[in-house]
């Protein structure tokens, strides 16, 4: 799937399971922990030996030691059996992957989940597409070529995807802008890379791709005040109260005075045309492009109201 490449300004919340909860989970497998605990010198944890097979959850990461600051050894696909050989006093599982490593307690479960990565209800899907003011009919959807899809701007392509979600075409026939493939081919390739997608309906898979595309569209970079305005209008249409975008303009460059003038003009325009007020924070710095390169520009954090 197309993934968003940007720095997350929100701090990561780390969940740690208690020893009692871990023990209860292992008890459900029939595993018995040994009476003696092994103490690791120079560390702040002990390991209680056990033997059980649990299953990996989505996003399971194995570390060299039971510490998020330690070296990441590998990632584990969802719903795979994992041999547990110990439980640490700070809420991690010690596992054997051919080498001993550790995963957070919440990363394993007693049974395979057998669930999709994301499951959207019909009510949620209808809520997502409510901001689309018009849809293409079935004949229009069928007539678009790959070249026309690739040339669509974000507003038009979201309208195109939402037309399928509105029921005006079969989701499998939607052309994926980033690859030129049909959604059916894109879905099959994704399932080969990660079997968890196989639990998703084609309609849910399209919704997932559509939502990631929409979020990516806010990021920019915007090259003019008009592009900033379009991005703001899109955020308003789809109910985004907060979002981040990048403004990159050769005339403005890194000049803060010129950038303040741009933002002042934008606020006046949005108030006059949409009756909308927003606050923002801005800073000039580097950001990562979709291709993984580093560029510089104004990083703008918008908040409605």
C-alpha cells in the first residue's frame, strides 16, 4: 500500500502488560513457568522461564533485549506461531526465533486473530465519502484511461475513488493512480506481501487505500497560496480539524517575513470565502519526500478554529 512518509509530531504511547496478565495468558495455553527466575546482571529485569506457543499480532517487532531503546532484530508478520521461552519482570515475552529476542507483552495473543488489517462498517464508509460533492456515474468510470487517472489532481482522484465507494462501479475495476493497475491486481499483490489483507473485502481495501491517499494529499508540498487554499478546502470538506502540510516557494524561500505575509493573505481569503478561522504554527526546516529524499520548506501545522 502507499504509505505516508512524514515525521510524527505526536509522542508514541507504549503499553506494558503486567506480569499477572502475561501469566494469565500463558495459563490459557497450559504452559507452566519454572519456579526459579533467571536474573540478568546489570539489567533491571528478570526472566521467568516458560514454554508456550502464542501468535503474533499486527506490527510485532522483536528486540535484542526487553527495552524499546535496544536493537530491533526483526519484524514478525501477523498470525504466525511464536515459541515463547520466558516472561520478563518488565512485561515482555522472551522468544526463540533461532536466536533469543524479546517482544512487548501486547504483541502476542493466544489465538490467531484471523482479522483484517482494517474493517470499515458501511456507516463509516458513507461518512468518509460525504464530503465529495459529486460522483462519476458508471459510464464515466468505465471510460477513464490509465493516463487520465495518472494526470488527475488529488481532488479529482478522491472523487473518482469515492464514486466506486458510492456504488457507481465495482471496486475491483478502480485504477490505482500510483501503479496504473486495477485494484484487483493491486490487492492480489498486497496479499502476497502480507496475508492479513486476504481478510479484507475489496471494498474495505479500496477504502483503506483511499484514506491513506487522502491523508497523503494534505502533505504537499504546496507551491503557491492557491495550492494552500485548495488543501485547506479539502481538509474542511473531509472533516479534518488538524493537519500538517509543507509550503515550498522559490520567491518566499526561508524568509519569515514573506511567509507571514503569505499566511496573513491565506487567513483573510479563507475567512472571506468560507467563513472559516484557523490557527497555525510554522517552522522552516527539512522534511522527507515520498521518494525518501530530504528537502527544505515551511512545515505548517493547521488547526481549525
